[in-house]
C-alpha cells in the first residue's frame, strides 16, 4: 500500500495524557514522521484556574512539532489538506471530526479507543467497565467514519481488570499498552495485512461524559456496587457525599463489604476500630476521605478531629 522507502506522514490528534505513550512510540519509530499535532486550546486547570497546555501540546513542542489548537477542527481543514498526510491518528481528542477532514489522508483516519468496541462507545469508557464489574477491557483501533466510535475495527487487544483497579490505574495501563499496539497495528494496516471489519451495532453500548455531580454516592445501593463506584470515580470526578452541608470525598474503601444491615443507608458506625457506612445491602469500610476545603486523610485521622462524625447520616 505504501512505498517502503518513504516515511508515513502522520497528523496526530489528541489532548489528554492517554495518547502520550502512543504519540511517543510513533515519534521514536523511523517509519513514521509526525508533521503536525492538533490538540484542544489551553484551558484553566485546578483550584487556581491556571491556564495549562494539553499533555500532547507539551510533548509536541518539546520535539519541535508544529501544534494547532482550533476551537473547531473544521477551521483548519485547509491547513490539514496542504500537508497531504498519509494518515491521521486520533487518541482522546474530545471533538467529533467531520467527514470532510476524515477523507483528507491517503489511508484515512485511525482512532485509538479505550474499550473493546462496539462495547462502550463514547468518553467515560474506562469508568464504565469498572462500574459494571467487567473482568476485562482493552483497546480498539478503528478506521474512523462520521459516527462516534462507529467505524470498522482494525485491531483489538484485551487487558484484565484487577480487583483493586481505579479508573486512574486502568487508564495508565491502557495508555502504556497503546504505544506498541498502535505502532505495530499501523505498520500492518499500511502493508495491507489488516482489513477493517464492521462493528455489530446491535451489540453497541454508550458511555457518556461524566460531570462532577455524577460522583454523588447513593447509599441506598448495595455495598459491592458502591465499592466499584468509588474505584471508577477515582481520580475524577471522585465519589462524594454530603455531611453537615459540606462535600465529603470518599477516596478509597475496603474492597470487601461487611455483612451488616442494622442501620439506615448512609449511617456511619464503628467497625473493628475503623469507619463503616451502611449501604442498601451490607456496609463499606472507608479507608481515606477528604472534607471540603481540607486535605485527604485516613478515616482514623479524620475521626480524631471530628468526633461528631461517627453516628451521623451521610446524604
């Protein structure tokens, strides 16, 4: 499909650090030449709202690669076309790319996606896999079409979900896995060794974007479900609850719920010198927590300074 003597001209499109290992793998491979990086505009981050560049922009500028940051990617369609790219690679960009741009590269546009498509199209796909108690997830590389994660599948690789995995730890592992997986898949694809296979739309499911409010804990749910919820919400938006009109983040809980059903859901009580919270079925032992405006601490540390917390009902 491609002249072996010429480097494949790639435009890399991404924003978050999920795509960084893949970006670096392409950069380090002599078969590829990244001629442009496209990423979201710099945005305010953190409590102090400091204007911050995306991880992809930082990595691209460090390697003297031109960066464009359009509000809407169609605004730079002509600039993309002038580069005559062989391929475009997308990883966690957060904009839907129109057909007029997808059709520019000679070999199309590939997307590195953090689920085993057609399961979990959309954005919060890693959180969804943990929430649902899936035993495995993985990565998919698709040839993009005008739909959201609907294009034909070129390659997939699976990854086991560990019992202690948070969305953050699973994200980091999948990102690292994506480096060699993407580089190897692109080579095989350009050589004509991989034929994109249509997705079965009847098996498709969707994971919408998460908001801060999605982290609110519903204590009426079973403890085992809430244990997964706490892991899925870390490190954003973080599982949280209300106590005395303030937000209380629940950073981590014991993996095994305890079979106690004596209290109202949300009621805090002492269990083996630790802090437990009654759920709709069984109870959870809280390991680390953070009251609004304070630092994260162990439940033991928190209780020493807030003796009125024990016996209260969280909402």
